C-alpha cells in the first residue's frame, strides 16, 4: 500500500461480525469516516480486500471506491474526497 500512501493518507480496516452484516453498519462507519476525513482536509483514503472476498469487493465498489492496485492476495481500493 506504500505506493499509494501519499495520495490516500488514511487506511481503513473494517470487519463486521457476520451476525451484524447487511444491517448498514459498514456503510455508516465508512460514511462517518469520510465526513471526518473531509473536515481534516484529507484528500483520500484506501483499504484492501482479499481477492476471494467478492462480497466486500462489490460493497466497496458500490460505495464509490476504485481499485488502485493489487498483489497476489488482495486488491487495494482508494477513494478521493
């Protein structure tokens, strides 16, 4: 993720227990982070998802993240603010 650190200053890791998925918690967490980062004048943030995690990949794309990189095990997504 280092090559992207200058443009995407914040790195998000999100993991919601399976009993609570699908209830909008992930979206709320990401939206709250976005708003706070905007207040702090951070221009972008990023996260990773395992290549095999189709649910997370679809979720992040739906929220507006774009794939900015990859390695053997995961995709790196970024969002400009």
